[in-house]
C-alpha cells in the first residue's frame, strides 16, 4: 500500500499501484492543462480514503463522468475518477509519498483534447475530461 496526502495533511489515501509508476501520464484536456499534475492509474477497489473524507470536495463539468477530488482546506488535487475508464482513478503523482516527479521525466501525455467519448460530435461547450 502506498500513501497519498494533500499538502496540509487533512486528506490521506491508501492506494495499491498495480503497475507501480509505469502508468504515469499527463493529460492535455482543458482542465488538466490548468491543473498541471501528472497522474498514475489505480483501480477503483485499490483506493481507500483513510483520513479526511469530510475535507474532500468534488469538481465535475461537461458530461459529469469524471469526478475530480481536492482537499477543501489546502486545495491540492488528490485523485479523480476517470471519464476514459470510470473503473479507474487517476492519482496525483505529486501527492504520493516518496515520489519526486522530476525524477520521472519525461512523463508521457494522454490526448484528452480528442477524447474518444467526444467523437465525432465533440463540442467546445462540453470540454473533454479524463
């Protein structure tokens, strides 16, 4: 089990990284480009909120399939349920204890701008989200 924490420590998750850090990716959707951090893949059953569930707040938009979670105290993004695969979470690589993100560069990119769920009639009014 791996520990994931927000900046202030109010939120703590435990995750099992089935593939270690090999799934680390950045996304170029409109939200991820502003948010910034890379994420690593975790299955739904492999993430547990062990502290601070009451400190998490959720953000969704567009199709409301992706659910992005943040600490409402310090604002740090901890994880999100993916639109591309709702059976997975993306977990903030920078919030994982012991991970120094610059050591992992280069980190690959996911094409969130051209999300498969938006083809062929994607709309700028309904921006894609991982």
